[in-house]
């Protein structure tokens, strides 16, 4: 009984959640530092991008999950932690971007190729995510009121740009296209459930 209560407390703890969310980043950083010959730039930038995309998919999946399972405790928990998941996705996207800057080593080199389509989609997605991450807190929610929801609808075009960036930049885009399919399913289910809710 005591163990169950401890586990429940941990699941409700925001620091515990952030510790778990940070683990992939810690693992990537350690591998890059400890084994740079086998785990270099290519692995680090790919893995950080993957985690940003995966957490984005989980964040987007929260809304249809809430609509379908609104009374389940785990669905309520996900809804309450949606902003944390979104900010974590942005954190890995920022890590991904930082690795790219490290590789290029100069702003001029970054600007020289910023117009390439596969990079431009990434930069546009990142630009859209900055205000979303900056306003993912209780103070911003209260200050923006109804405008907060309108602003955070930018997550949908940003998500499209993220996966377009993945498709265009991947050596083998098969995996990227699979994730695009997952995104389409998530958004399709969300739209259907929202339409049904309005009808009823």
C-alpha cells in the first residue's frame, strides 16, 4: 500500500516527470562526450530531432485522448501535463538546433544555407514554437486569457513544418513518412471527436 502511494505521488510530481523527460537528453550528451568516435554529430542531431518529434506527437495526442477518455484518471493526468510535454519537445528541438550551430561554428555559415528548403522548414517550425514555449506557464495563461488558446493553435502548422523538415532532411525518409502518417491519424481522430462533441 505504501509503495502504491509512493508511485502515485511520483506520477503526480512535476519534478519527477521532468527528471524522466530529461533522461534521453542526458544519455545523448553522455554518449557524445564519452564516445565521440562512435556517437558523433550525426547521431546526436538525429536522436535529438527524433525526441522532439516524438514528444510533439504525444503532446498532440493528448487532446483526442481527453475527448475519448475524459473520465479516466490517466487521461486527466495527461491533460494536466500537456504543457510540460510540449515544453520538453521544444527543449529537444532547441538541443537539436544547438547541435547544428555547434557543427557550423559560425552565424555566417548558418545564414548561408538557411534558405535551403529542408532547413527553412525547420527554422520556421522553431520560430513558431518559441512563443508557444514562452507562454506555456500559468502566468501567461492568465494574462492572455482567450488569446492563449488562439496563439497555441500555432502548434498545428508548426507540427506540419516539423515533419516536413524531417522528410526533406532524412537520408531515408521512410521513417519520417511513417511519423507523418501517425500525425495524420492523431489529427484526424481529434477533428472527428471535436465534430461529434459539437453535434451532441
